[in-house]
């Protein structure tokens, strides 16, 4: 099954899963097969996101006794949230920015599969889907925070390799991207590094097992490690897989969650000691990057809603996520102790998702 086929088949499943998911049990255990398929949105020629987790949650002592993230003092974190409005027909998003208090919404007038902040906050990395086509493999590009200043990063000389979603290293010098060929079982599938200045200097980091893919890589705050999702057709949950951590130097990946335990949508804590992730369905977990301390964050899910794609704010105390209800979603923020739940976007009928918080 190709990546775009997987996205199309799973699109309806996210709504069914949210409607039929009950609040999770307190005990940790293997994921249960859902009544319907989940959404796995690595779309068209690149990849993005969405599965389902929580609405409000608390961390506290239930996480672990070691290096727990702690709530800060300010209920209004600084920074700017980048998010996409998903278009099912296009399998891409239109991109916007907004302040965490819901003010200063800016339409970037850019459509792409995925987008993420440059570490300095003065640029945004996007997948340049509009340029991709026969004989023109997918490559990344950058834009300014207002959507102007398109700059193509097309220096990789690999005509049979598409370079999709990923993230810029904290020092701004390199970019890690998911790579894939034009066939579902392509030997090109894996993660790649390129130079951030021109997209050249292609270096392969991982090789996906046959029939699988390595997706949505994200750098640790120290720039030395990368977390990614390796999907699995053995899990019994459409689009689910396991999280792996590898080094930016290309060390063998290490699995840190059970197979089938995670969806796309995860993020490092600013101190690098935790990774927050999605678990099918309707659950949010944290885990240390060495695979220890895997714990469920206690939650109460309002009937018919779910959350997806959690990302940490720089204050280490707040998370942004997309709250889904039926055929719409908005961006929300919440403190790690479950307080100060706030709606950031108000777009009736739209699917606002995949937030990324500038640091």
C-alpha cells in the first residue's frame, strides 16, 4: 500500500475512533484492536499526521520520580503557534500562525503537507508539494513567518528519492527528513540528513524494513538524537507503529515503545528528558528517550472528542494540541497539571491540526 493510499483509507477512521473510544483504563497494557481504522496521514508525497489522544490531563507524581516536567508560573506562554487546516480532498494543509492567546492569526497562504518552525523562529520549513511531479522529486523549502520569501532546498542529487516531512536541527545547520521512493516497498524508504543552506550533502540515517516507513523525525533539544515513527503492518492498528530513537550520526535505531503503541504526533520536552506521544486511541503517554518510564498521563475524555499531535511549549509546562470533534478540530493549549485549558483557534467546520510551537 502506498503512503497516499494509506492516508486515504484512514481518513474516515479518525472520526469513528473518536466517537467509539471510551476513557482508557488506569493500567498500562498493549493496545487493543479498534472497531474502525485510525487515521494515518502521511499524505500524497510527504507525510502528516493525525491520531487521537486526550483533552485535559495531569502529570504530577504519577509520571515518574525522576526528572518530571513541572508546571511553570505563567498561564500564557510566549511564542507563536504554527498550525495547518487540513483539506481531505487535497491531503494537504493550508498554514496559519497564531498567538497562544488566540490573537494575531495570520494566513500564510501556503499549502503543503507539513510545516515546522526553524529553530531561530525567523523561517518555516515546508514540504514543497507544488513542485513535485513526474521527474521532479519532492524537496523541502523555507518561507518567512508571513508566508513570503520562498526558498527551495533542492540540492540533493537523488532523482528517485522524495524528501518529505522533518525538522531542522537546533543549531540550524542540518535538516532531518523522511525519504521514500515512488513505490510502496521502495528500498529508498528511511531517514536522511541534508544541509540546511541548500539541501545538499545528502546522508542516509536509517533504512526502513521492507513494506514499512520511517516517518516524521524530530530532533532532541541537544541535536544529537532523533525520534521517529516506524509504522508496522504487524500491529493490527492501521497507521500505528513504534517510536524509535537514533543518533544524528546514524547509529542503529533503538525502539522505545511497544510495536503498535504510537501514532504520528509526538514531541521532545524542552529539557530533552521526556517524549510525549499518542497511543491508539484517546490516550497520551510520556516516555524517556531510552525507553524507560513509559506512563499514561491521567485524563478524562469528554464524550465524542479527542486530541492529537501534542507539542511542548518552551516553558516546559504547557502543551498545544488539536482537539477533534466529529468533522472539525481546533487548536487548544493546556497546562501539564490539567489546568488552564484554552481554545486558541475558532474555525467552525475546519480541521485545525499539527501545531508547532516556536521556541
